[in-house]
């Protein structure tokens, strides 16, 4: 492309004379047209034979729309979007081109034959890979929501409600009503009258917090401005400004978001404000549309959502340790590649933003919020966000292992996929991976905390997996979880569902109202 542009520019300064001949004049005119198209119309030209990979990601079930992702050997990406069909026709052309190219390179060296990786990703999962309860639940709408409430306004059968949200999501029209329950602002046992009285009480408390901020001494205000307000003021004016709720100059909703974040720093001075919090508050305010209620829902989000509740280094490292173990079990080839890369690869830098911002920068809001709701439902695990991470790697990480990408190339690979992945497909794959994880015959004790839940257990059935000690217990001579001290290799292919034989097939837990008290979901047993 650069060569074509420079050639055209050179020709532009030396226009053909009358004696150049008709052929040269025609060629010059064609090159000028191409240059104009490139500059004004966004025409993209590339020699596919010199590219490293070509991927087609379909985003609709009819497999007509989606993205064409072209990657150069220098890890530069070009993403072309097909919003109104046509990608299926292009796929047929590329399939024919790939066959022709393979025939042409048959007698050439293997390095040249493997320079182009071609694949098509369709937004479906084979039935063998899908969760058995997939598609049994529809989105929670007003009618269904009201069926979960009794005459006093209490939620009946909380477990069923959370399960329905996990699989089907929540209709946007009632998010402002349902989210406060998921974020622990409202108790599931509370009546409508109790919730209204609670709101008034919390509104008064919120007003008191704001008054503490506004009544700071000049010295306190100066320190607060330096540590908190300066960063908040910069962040809120560039958060979700394309959203109609925050669009435009002097939008009052931007000021409300600012006040919520400043007041939270006063309410929780140990945490204060961290960059990225505005990305979490914005959707809450958009859906709840009340300043005090949004504030307390944000408090619940920070206190009860494991993956963002305390973004300190040790907390992130714990998340990454769990994720590395899940990859070792469920995607061993990818984990082996990370191991070969050494410490840099095992740091999993490409997924730090996924965890800290709850995938908000990776998917459009409609899909990211569905992921939030699935995580908030706490169905069968408090760590569903890690299964979402594994699902992204399973679906979109093939290039990493196929081409043995280095750490920086791996980071660039996943960064370039931001906002171009199929969120619904990732959700379905994550639910499938969670189901397969439940069927593992053995799990390492390092994943013990993944099996601590706020609600019904992951293994509320006759089937209980065997724990194997990882051997990493410096403060204890024996495994505190009763694991076997001689771990055996155990991996799970994401393309197949394991058989728990000779253990019986797990049966669904009894449906009914469950408490929210944190508990261990099973007692680990030693291998016999």
C-alpha cells in the first residue's frame, strides 16, 4: 500500500505530457483514481499472499455478517466489518483462493506454506459442547419478574431467579428494578414497603457522606483534590460520552456520576478512587437513574463482586493464579505456550483489563452488561468471570498457539479484537466450560476457593470430585484441603464433555429458596 501511494504521489508531481502516449496517460489516470479512493473512500488494498493470517468471524446465526480480520507478519491488524450481510459470499471466495494457494505452494518449503493461516469462526457451538440447559431460559422480562414476587413484594425462590438471570439475562426495561437485588442493595426477603423505607434511610446516609465532603477544611480539600478529585474530573468527562445518557455539553448526568465517585472516595477512603471506576458507575447510573440508589449499588458492586472488589496487586495475582490453573486444566496447549514464554507469558497481561473492568472495554455495552448479570447471579460459582476469560481464549486464541506469538504480539492480538468479538458466543462457551469443570473427576487444591460460593454449591449432587494437592503450602506440612500429595495429570479438552464415570452423573440441585451465607460447597476427600 505504501509503495502504491508513493508511486501515485510521484506521478502526481510529474503529470504526463502530450507526447507520453495514450497508454501512459490511461495508467496515470487509473493510479490517480486509486489514490483518491484510498484517501477519500477508505479503500483498503493488501496482498493476502504476504499476510500471516486471515480470520472470518461471523456475528449472526445466519453467518452472513461479521468481521474479516487480516493480520500481517508484523502483527498489524486490519478489521473490516460487514454489518449488512455479504461475508458469507466472501468466505466462499477465500475458501477457493486458499485451495488454489495450497496447490500452488505444494512443492515449496513448509515455512512458506504455513505463512497464511485461514479459519472461519461461526457463532455457534456444537450441541456436544453446549450447556445442557442452554436456551431453556428466556430473558427475564416484566411478566416473568412479577412471577418471582409474592403479594408483599418479596422474591420467592431466589435460586430460580438467579439461575434464570444466569442463562437468560435481564430485559433492559427492568434492570433498574432487578440490579439492586443482585448488587446486595436490597435483600431478597424484603417487602416493597421495607425497601422503600430502606431507600429513604440510605438516601439520608448518602446526604451525610456528601456533606462530609463539602465541609472539608482547606487543607483536607487540597489533599482530596490532589489524590482523588483531579483524576475523577479528568475521567468522568471522557466516560461513555457516546451514550445518549451522557452525551452533550454540560450534561447533568456527568455531574451526578462525578458526585457519586467523589462521595465514594469519602465513604471508602482506603480504596479512594482508581481509574476505571467511572466505567463501572456509568452503566449503573444509566439503568438505575437515581443518584443515591446508584451510589449504594456501586458500593455493593465493589464489596461483593470478587473480581473488582479490591484491585490490589495480591488480589489480581490470586485471580491470575486461578486463571492459569483453569487454562492448564481446560486448555493445556495454550498453557504450555505460556510456560514456554516464561514469566512474561504467565503474567497474562492481555487479560488484566478484562478482569479489572469486567469486559467493558472488550464488548459493546449490550453484551458486556449481559456478562455482568451472569457474574452477579453467582450461579454455581463466584468466579464466572474467569470462565469468560477462558472462553475468549478458546474462541479467539488459536492464532497465539498456531503462530507461537510472543508476549507483546499476544497482547496486541487480543487488544485488536476489542469490540470485535461475539459476546453471546463467549457467554455460551463460558457456561459450557463451567459445566465441563463441574464434571472433572479431579481438581487441584489450588482451585479450592473457586468452589466457595454465596449460595447453592457447585456440586449440590451425589457427584463430588477428588482433590489433588498442588504441593504449594509453605505454612503447612500437609494439604489443608485433604488433597492427595501426589497430583496426577488431568486436563479437559474444550471440545468434549468429560464422563464422570464411574461416579454417577450429577443431578440438578433441588430448586427452592436459598440463603446467601458464604459456605464451602463440599468437603474435599482424599483419593483412595
